[in-house]
């Protein structure tokens, strides 16, 4: 088992790894729409921009795991309101293209930092 860290995770106060690789699978922790390069800030632009940033963060962790979005097997997407489903689905589809991993979308209440979305994944390495 290998714990994967990223430049931003080294400063995290949370007790978790951004990813854990076991065998040929990477388990990616929930990725919030935080712009870590600018500090822990949410992007302007609502659910559209937050979805793009969360997917970019997912992509960054996948690369650290020597994987890619084309090797994602399953995602779980948490959204703060079910009315975001259509917008998230469109942006998510653009990110993955023809690749369609299995997915669960869970409407929830408040997410950490008042984010509107969080995405975790399991990927083949």
C-alpha cells in the first residue's frame, strides 16, 4: 500500500491522504474546488467553475498516482443541491469525453469550506 501526497496535502490539517494505491487501484479522496496555488480559496463563478476546479484537482491527483482520467473506474460526486445536476453532468461529460466511468451523484447539505461540489474516485494504475 502506498500513500500518495501532493504539494498542497503536505500542509493539510486533515487526517487523510489525497490517494492510496493498493495493487493496481488508486483510491482518490474527495477533491474540493479549492485553488491550492492561490491558497485555500473557492473560485468565483458558482457551480460551473467549482466543478471545473474540482475536476482539475482530481486530474492532478490522478497524475500523482501515475494514472489518468481515462483510467477512472468509479466516481462519487457530492453536490450541495440537486438542481446542480444538469450543469455538473455537462461539465463532467466534457472532462471525461467518451470515457464513462461508473458514477454516483449524491445531493447533500453543506460541504467543507461551503463548497458546492466534491468528487472522489477509484482509478486503475
